[in-house]
């Protein structure tokens, strides 16, 4: 039986599988820290998870073909590389890209909240703070709120966030027709 580096090909495939599988597991557990230490560039095609996945799948399929079929070793390498490329492409497009976009869609800045509609859940007194609840892409967000016009806003009232000040939403009653803001010469 021919081999590589003096070892049978089954052993080489198994060794690569064990090493790449272990590195994949280690990378999953420590990826944020590793990315921070080495400041790896965020290139979608040469990411460590794709490279490690390629070697893991390629060596696993190579090991299985070498062990259970009578095909030539060169053909096994080509088939294993093809299987690995297909699996890595599927992982990239159907797992990693959706995860990356979901990760970025959960974040928001306070300026993103300005102009959003919310519902008062704790009455906002004229000279104090209440609480609002707004529906956002990532779910419901609760924020402390104060009235822009120094008027009491009852619980259950729909309001608009005019601006954010140090984590506190400055709100006004929502007027879909802008009648009250036009009358006051307001912020429309």
C-alpha cells in the first residue's frame, strides 16, 4: 500500500481529520479572542472557519473513500476536494453569511431610534421620567423617556422619539397629521 511521508494514506487522512477537527473546535470556542489577538482581516473567502471546514470535510471523505472503496488514491483526492469545496460553499452561503448579517442587524445606536414610534408603558409625568417600549428589528426595546413639551403622557399613548439624550428618549405624542406641531410651529 502506497502512502505519504512513509505512512499509509488512511493514516494521513485520519491525522489531518483529527488536527483540523480539533482546530475547528478550538476556533469555535476562542474565535473572538483569536481574531482580536492576531487582528485577522475579515475576508469572507479566506476565513479560518472555511479553511478548517475544507480540511475537515476533505480529510473525512478521503479517509472514508480510502478505507471503504478500491478507487485510486488520485481519484479519491479529487473527489474529496470536490466534496469539500461543495460543502464549504454551502456553509458559506447558507450558514456564515446569514449569521454575519443577523449579527449586524441586532445592533443599533441611539440615533437609530430617533423618529421611531413607541408606546408609553409607564406614564411620563410633565417634569419627570416614564418608560416607553418600541418594536425594533431585534425585538422589543424598553427605554426611559421624558416629555419634550413638559406635558404628562399617559400609559398606552403612542409617541414618537424626537431625540435621544444620554440614553433617555425625548418623546412627543404621535400626531399622524402633524396638526399640533404645525400649530405650535414645532419640529415638523
